[in-house]
C-alpha cells in the first residue's frame, strides 16, 4: 500500500498536480477509466486543470466515466430537481462534463451517458455497476470541514457500508451551507441523500484527498495522520486505498512542510 501527503502552494497548483496524475493514469489504462467525483468546491481546480491539459496535450477523454459520489434527495426519497443549484446531477453536467469537454470534439470528448449517479430506488445496483465495469480507477475525495464526512457518510459510518440512502447529519448540512452558498438557511438543505459507502471508496485502485483553504486545517490535521479508517472522521478512508495521496495547499496545511 502506498500512502503520501503532498503540500502545494495554492489550490490551482493542487489542481494541476492531480490533473497530471489523472492524465498519466488515463494514458496507461486501456478501456473505460472510472473517475469517482464529488460535487462542491474542492474538486473544481482539478476539473479546470484537467480541461487545460486535455486541450494542450490532446487527451482522449472518450473512455472517462464520471462516477458521482452522491446526490440530495427529496422527502419522497427521489433525486432533487436536476436544475437545482445543489443538484449533483446539475453539477456533473455543468461543472464537470461541460468543463472537461470545453475544448474537445468527438471522438475525444466525454459522452453524456458517461455520467453515473446512484439510483435511490436501487442503491445497491451502483456498487454492482461499478464492479462490473472493473472498479473505480481513482476516487477524488473531499472532507467535511466540521465533522469529516466523506460523500454523505456521517461520523460512525461502518467500514463495510455500501451505496445507500442516509439521513444527513446536522454538521454535514451546515458544511453544505458553505459548499452551496445559494442556500440561505439550514432549513433549505435537504435532510437525506443517496451516497456511496465507505467500502465503495476503499476499494478504488487509488484515492486523492483534496484539501485547500483555511477552513480545511482541522481536516488536514486529522487526515494527514490517518493510517486507516477512523469512523469518527470518515474521510480517513482516503488512506485505505491501495494507492492513496492527500493533496493540500499551504493554507490548509497551516505551515506544515512537505
């Protein structure tokens, strides 16, 4: 098992380093490449940098599959409307697919059908679909600033957990007021979501935990020391993948040195 911590000066430098790693893995793998993707602000520098690399290096992204981690649910336990500002379906379409395809043309761009999301009507089918496709090649991860949630897995999530519907912890919902600033009050944040499980993440071939900004200093302190899964800070699962890297900018690392 390989585990390392990489500290870079800025969020943009972090994004470039991760994008370069993705590009190298894409070139080395024949067939579909499954990229586990969170929504929110943490992966945005990666998607932007990968778009620039795709243009500059003429990367073929046609085999890339965007495997989204989670989505908010309505009280009826269905996906929230796709055009909602907090919809992970919207995020995948507008802030991942559109960004990565911006300077590409067929046959090198990503097909709309290569966006995957868990189905709240049959969550277990998501793990089966991932396994049938050969497993996730690289999981991009982010940590909740206040409680260490990863995807929608709350504190106490079982290491063996798989894709499922979960009630969202209060701190997770408060963290998402920052993630999706168009929320104006906690009452607007949905109370349930569908999410990949801890085991779903741990079985990825590689993980890249993304921490940038001063609000992620507590997360960095917890996660940089992780050697295994700690249910009190679920994002520690990053260290359980066979090839695990934590990327932080200088602000999140609060003065630590590489």
